[in-house]
C-alpha cells in the first residue's frame, strides 16, 4: 500500500513510476551482489574424512548414540547477515514490482 501511495503522490523529476522501478531494481541488484560476495562460514558440523558426510551423532562404547560436538558452533549465529541481505533484495524487488503494476 505505502509503495503504491508513494509512487502515485511523490513524483521524482516529474516521473511517477520509472524512477521507483530503477531504484528498486538497483537496490535489489546491489543487495544480491553484496550477498554473492559474502563468504560462507565454516560448516557447523565436522566432516568425516572417509565418507565426506557431516558427523552429527557419535556412538559411545556402550553402543548408545549421542549428539556430536559441533566443530564450529559460531557458524550457527552467522545466518543473520544472509537473512538481512535477502530481505533487502526482496524489498528492492517489491518496490520495483509495485511501480510496474
């Protein structure tokens, strides 16, 4: 609602839709470029060198299973920056799409 209201009531340089579309797509593209250049954190779980799979459970000497200790527990906290960048990309897309409709 608000993006459509801004489109219709606040023209930029005499134009109502084209500047909002350009700003939206530019904002989306910048967010996606930053996202693509953001390095991934190391994997949370350790990787088994033989099978190449994640080690999520370990077998104890008595035959029971328990959860394995993660190799990089700080990786669980790294998802926030990816979420914010994806939200910003979606916001740019919404601004451009509303202007196009």
